[in-house]
C-alpha cells in the first residue's frame, strides 16, 4: 500500500531516504545567484523600494498570511521582472506528485506559484507566513522541484516569507542534488530586494 505524504509535512529526511536527495558540496554548483547578474535600473530600484516599504507597513498589522505575501510582495516583483509577458507563463496552485522507485511512498501538494518558460518549469515559488522560517519551506519546495518533468536541465526555486528570500537549485542526474543561496532579508540595511530581483532576472535568462 502506498504511503502518501502531504508536501507541507515532508521533511528533508523523507526526501533523502525515499528519493536519494543529496546536498551538493561543490561551491561551484550554484553560481547563478552570484555571477553575471543583470543591472538594476534606477526606476526598478524605486519600484523595489516601494515594495519593501509596503512590506514594512504590512508587518505592523498582523497576521501577514501567505496570500497577502503573494499578492503584495511576490507578484509585484514578478511583474517588474516581466514574468507576466511571453515567453513566460505563471500558474498558481498547481498540483504536484512524486513517487519513489518502488511506488511505496508518494508526496502530493500544490505549488503556490509555478513559472514556466515555453514548456519548461523555470521557477517554483513557495511562500510561507511571515512568522515561518525559510527552513520550514525547504523540503516542501524540494518535493515540488523533484516532480519537475524536465529532468535534463537544472530547476530553480524560491522560498519567501515576505521579509526573507532564498533560492534553490536542483539537478536530477543519477542522484538528485540541491544547493541554496544565502538568505536575503528585508530587515537588513539597504534593500536586498535588488539582489532578489537580479537573481530572478538571471534565472529567467538561463534557458
């Protein structure tokens, strides 16, 4: 009988034991978030400053829920990055399922935001409530990324709580491997949404 797990309840241990997932040790594995990033124009900076100001205003009126984060923080950044225009397409609440080789364990869930470029899954985005940690969404995001049917190319994902962002890269091959970027925090001096925006643009140009 197949054991069914909900993606929101999956742990890294579940993915390691049932799907062979490994954390990449090579520092060169995930360079896309660090190198050759596109410039951010002054107009884009002004827009992103407003998004940050909006977030700082929202957290003064809790609770800040997932849908609010998607609507007020994630969507404006995706709009600015031109991800609502061809060749991109955005799907929300997309169903996802993976099974181990022996069909003994299945993980099911719904992807918050799936960004496609032509027929490829370009980016999977998982948003969590503001009081959640990034770590709380990592296994859930990776379970969705493992379900990507395009296993011959790297997959990318992003987790955000609204005030924190991190990016994930996954490759399949004989053994699925993943690595994460640093965590970008809106509470830090300056505006680290500039970095988030640059990485999103970089990922969008990667295929």
